[in-house]
């Protein structure tokens, strides 16, 4: 049995097929953990969803910002962007089942001692609080409030966490952090403008994982979302969005379970990807 973490797909089904062949993936034996942004902008979003749904419990997938965008477009509360590639999903005969499956995906997971999230965590959150907030959000999104909340999802305010936040504002901060975050300041105020690499932080801001005193600093964390960051491996941090959509690689990290402790990254497996989008598209 093998466990793999996989970075952002964004509708790139053909590279995913090649990666799964390269790791000799078997859904009867192995488990994939995909770090969000399953769909959009790549040419095979429908194929990606059908493939991952078909693997059942062998493909555990997080929600990314593009996956939430799909739900908002499907609800009619967000217009299709010119760079979106969601039409096949929206017109599919199994649309309802696909959207229901996407909507049930979590914002965060913990596996073998690793906390998995699409984008990042605010410095005030430890692993337990992040997981609790993610679970609260999933219950809301999957329930009767979910469709109404999608109408309130978009916006950059509030831009930092407070335990006093409630309702739409509470969930907006949680979603923005876990699916959009790259940079924040030492108080956890989020920046949503810069998409540059870690070395080009806006004045007064830091990569979220470099904020001093971050409460999740002792937690092993794997994330995607940040293609300009690329593959980043530190003792307790793993970034796996390696720009498949932009002509980079699709990356998988194989986790090796350890007796009495968290799993370690045993190897990184990559496949090269054709560019399907120009930078900024």
C-alpha cells in the first residue's frame, strides 16, 4: 500500500494519467491525496472529476479556490470567466452527481501526521483549530445553508481572523485562508493581490509559513495553490503546486509511514506537462 500527495491538477487529466502510470497506482492498493484545484483552466476538468470520483475512497481530495468557483458558477451566483474551462462539467448528464461530490470535499485533512490544506493557515491557528474550522465549514456547505453561503463567498474582508467572527464573515476568512492565502503580516492580515514567489512579498508581509510565532509551526503541512513558489521541501513543510497548467510539472510525494511517528516523504515523482495556459491567463 502506498500513499501519495499530489499537487494542483486544474483540469489536466492527461498528465495525471501519466503520473499514475509512473507510480503504478492501483486504487485497490494505494491512496491518493489531492491538494485542491482539481478543475478549471486545463482542458480535461470533466475527465478529472469522473476519474477521481471513480476511485472512491482511494482518492481523497481537498477543495481549492477553483473548485469553489465551479460550485458558485453552477449555482448561478458567479459568471463564467473567459479563462474558465467548466462548460463540459456544467453540460454533463452526470452534472448533479459531480457537483454533489465536489461540494462534499473537505478544506483540510490530516493523514499520517501531516496536515493537508490547499493554500495555507493563519498564524493564530494550530492544527487542531484548523481541522475543527474545516469540519465546521464542510457541515455548513453540505447542508441547507450551503447554496446561500456561496452567494456571500467572494470578498477580501474581513482580512484577518478573530474568534468573534460569525456567519458569512467567519466562513469567508476560513475559506480565504485555506484556499487563497500566500502572504500575510505578523498579525495574520492577508494579502490577496500578489501571486509572486516567496522572495517578492509585498511590503510588510511574509509567506504565511514564515510568520514568526505561527502556531502550526510544529505541524507537518503539505499544500498547493502557489505555482510561482514551486516545489518547496523543508523539515515540516511541503509545497506541491509545480505549475502543471503553465508547462511545469505535476508532482506527487510518496509518504512512507513510520512506526511511532509521522510519515516521511520518501520520494518526489514528477511528470512534465505541456503548457495549456500563458502566464496571467
